[in-house]
């Protein structure tokens, strides 16, 4: 095309025909590029943007948030400029080679940015679904970005030095050790992210507890090299992603999914307050709705057993008798079953642990039907408030280390 224009100018004896023909071709390339730019950015993209302003179309909005179409349009413009240089300029022209080189570099750069925008768009869309939130996709996508950036960098270097990229790729074998050292953390993080995803070990929103790194809170982000945990004191702890594979950690997702949170706390009974129940105490405890059936059934069982064994009931050490501690334990078991705030489908147990110098431990083991921290603490506090208040009804006392006021009262007496 440039040669035809040059011949036409020569036919009219116009001086500097070669220069004018090249300038004319460059002007034509610039003009076509401007027209295409206006058509794409002021026409097509604006029209599509207006059509996708409805936020109900989630995927359309996500495409424009990361400027995916915008970057793709710039890539197309680079391709068009490259094609125009080949059409309008002669093969041996230095200007053509320069324009095509710049266009190729532009295409590679915009293609990389377009790929980044595509990954970011997919990440945004996946975070809106439950399955996507349960996968550490951010780290995997960052690994893909890193690999794409390395590939594009090699192609750019090959273009600048005028060598085949195959030569550069073959030279990477000798640099493998260096690359592994430089990119050790990203590589380990990528492998860890794949393992976390495949084994469903961790997801954004999980409660992570990792004392070694001072992490105890919700996972807010999983990247290629780090996992961010917002602790309960609102501080942020950053944990290396590969540490979640090499070290142990506690994920509370199982508790969250089960719908019940464990209550495991013991009260310590003063051993000197444990005794056999008297008739007066039995009469009073029979009035308790949760105990009446237990006491009647237990008394019948004990009397039948003692009668069969020929036990002399005149001595309290002979045969079986009801104790205040055993009856209290039965009361707590019935109280847990009747409590609507205790999870009925999970284990409920009141067990006696090994006595020591601090009294007789009586442990409550059950699950609340609320997993929220505030609700859970309220349920647990109400439960033990009732236990502390009802202890004297069974003639039992809490074991408590003497305080200064105890010694002062003793001295005054």
C-alpha cells in the first residue's frame, strides 16, 4: 500500500514522496486506531455497561468491576495496530518492525492484565456461592497469576532480544534451583492451598485456633502465601499457608456445622457434706418434680435388694442407701434433659471425677443448642447459677479454699 502511494506521488513529481507516503500510512494507522478505540470504548463498552447496570445480574456487574472488557478491548486494539502495520507498511521498513514490536509487547501486557481480570472476576463470582467460599481459591488464582506473569515475562524478553522463547525455556532448567529458592514460599503456598482445597481442611469464615502463631478467630482471607485470621480481640494474625499443612491447628467448623457447642465444666463438692439421706430429706426432695419418679423407683429397688440380701437396716453401713450426692447427680441429669437450651440429640452426662484435696469434682458434660459465643456463655452461666443455688437443698456444700474473711471470722470467734 505504501509503495502504491509512493508511485502515485512520484507521478505528480511531488518531492520527498517516500517520506510523505510513510507519514500518510502512519496517519492512516492512527486514524483507524482512533476510530476503533471510539467504537469500542465509547460505543460497544458503554452500551454493554448500560445494559448491565441492573445489580440483579450479578455476573454482569462482576465483569465490569474488574474492567475485563476494557482490557480485552485494548488487547484487540493492539492486534489491529499490528495487522495494520503489516498491511500498510513495506516489509523491509524499520518503522514497521518498530511498530509491530511495540504492538506485540502491548498485546502481551494487555493479555496478561485481561487474564488477571478474568481470574478476579471468577473469584468474585465464586465468593458469592457457598461452594466457592469453602475453597481457598484466592491462593490458587494467585498461583496462576504468578505462572502467567513468568510466562509473559519470558515472551517479552524473547521479543526484545530477538530470540526464540524455546531457547529461554531450555535455559530455565539450569536456573531451577535458583527459582525454587526465590519462589519457595509461593510454591509451598500453592501446594498447601491445593491440599487445603482438596481435603476441605479450611475455608474463609472458619474459626481457626493455632496457639503456635497466636491465632484464635475467624479466617478472613486465604492467599497464595498467607492466611489472615481476625482474632477475637479484633487483631489480625498472619499465618503462612504451608504452616497449616506442616503444623497442627484446630478448626471449629465441625462445632458450627453440628449446631451444638460443648459445655464441659466441673463443680467441686466438699467431701464432708456427703451423707446418706434421712427420711426428712427424702420427704422434702420427693416434692421436686424432676426427682419424684427417681426417688420412688430407687427406694423400691434398694428395699427389694436389701430384703433379698437379708440386710440388717438398723446400722446405716449395711446394705444400700440413697446418698445426697448420688441423688443430686440424678437431679442434674434430669435437669439437663428437661432444659430446652441443651441440645437433646447430643450426649448429656453428669460424671463424678477422681476426688483430691480440692474436693469431689462433679462434671457437667453436655451441648448447648446455640453456638454463638454470647448465647453460649449465657446458657452455661444460667446452668451453673442454678446448680450453685440448688446445692444446699441436697445438704451439699461447694469446696472453697479459705479466704482472708474466713480466717478473720475464725479469729473473732
